[in-house]
C-alpha cells in the first residue's frame, strides 16, 4: 500500500521540539525534559489536550504506546514517576488533531484506545518490543468514520518519521501476535502446555507457529530442519500442527498437509507450502497440489 499525503515538518528548535503536520494530524517530537514539556503545554495555554503518544528509547528498539485525555498530565507522570519498564525512555512522539479537548475527536476514549491498539500492532509488526498493552474496541458509525480517516494519515506520519517501514497486511490477514494468539486459543478451550515464539504444545501436540511471508503466490511457509522433532521430521511423521496466526487462525494437522507432499521432498533441507486466503475459504498448496484448509480455522 502506497500512501501519499501532504506533510510538513519543522527543524528541531532550541527546545528540542520537532513539529509535524499531515492533514488533520499534528505531532510533536521532543526529548524527556520537564522544561520542554512545559513549552509544549504553553502552546495550548494549559488547556486539556487529548491524544496518543509513543515513548522511545535511545539505541533500543523498544516503545511504550499510550493514550490520555490530558497528554501534559500523563507525560509529566512518565517524566517524574515512570514505571520500572519505562524509566529509561529518552524521547516522545505525541499525536493529536491540533485541537483541545472541547473540540478534538481525540476526546473520545474509544477513538484514542483504537489508535493506541493500532500503534501497538503496527510497532510490533515493525519489530519493536512494545512495553504496553491495549485492546480492540467496538465502534459506532461515527467513530468508525473518524478512525478510517485518521489511520491512513497516522500510518503516513510514522513512515515519514522513519519509525516504521511496513504497514498492516490486508484486512483479515493481519498477523495475530503471540499474547493475543495464546489468549484466543485458551478462550477456545485449547490446552496450552508450553508456549514460545515459534513453537508451542497445544492439546499435547507440538505446534509450529508460522505467520508466513507475503509473496506473489500467497503466504509462504518454509518447513525446515533435519533433526528429530524438527518441522520436517514432524511433517513426515504426521505429528503435530502448523499454526498460522492469520485470517481466523489456522491450526492445521500435519497429517493433513502430509497428504499433498511428495515423498522425495523429505530428502530436502526445506519444503515450501503456500497459504492463500480467499473470500470464503483458505487454501494450502504444494507444487500443483492444493487442499482446502478452511475447516481448520479457529475463528469463523
């Protein structure tokens, strides 16, 4: 997805503040300092100013995402009395529509929390260790309209700031990140005995967690490993699962995938399979063989 909007950014001023603007969005980037925060607050004559913010760390790909009805009050707390996990933050990016609480769309808590959740997912997608948690929100038609207008601008702003280089995948195909994935499985009464970034024990069987890589042919999943209980070894024995955390979450038994794999493929170091999400079903393919994996969706 290519984004192109108007964008204006000022040079860093004597207080260390960089101001940016794209459409209705405004941003302020500044170092962790009470003096600078007071300058930021003075621009709005001390009026309550709602929005979202990202705390960043020098030389560390970590971030803390938050939202507040009063950005000044919240950031002052982060400066003076930070939590242990954020005590070393060095600079902040604050985002709003340039209006005080009495006029701002950001005065709506649901809108702020939706943008917070979007930022958390987006930063995780771009390989940040995100130190905060959020949750999805339900929207009325007015809120949805505002969100649909703001998010593309927000994405563009972060791209221009070089904070990200990847955007979320096609709607419905977004990756479900580890903590949310585990919660969904547990809510669906799956037994989780072990949990890791790439492997888990689910209902007593090994599951290989692979979000796949987007390619012209679909989402590529590379099955590799020669040692016992590796992905290839488990596939050859038909034991365990492929867990694909996209589009309804696929938990596909390896004994099913095994049915379309050539026997001589097990002599290779890697085996590539492809998953395609269509309007009403999901398909897994290997070479010219294709199987319908829609029945293995966790969410319908």
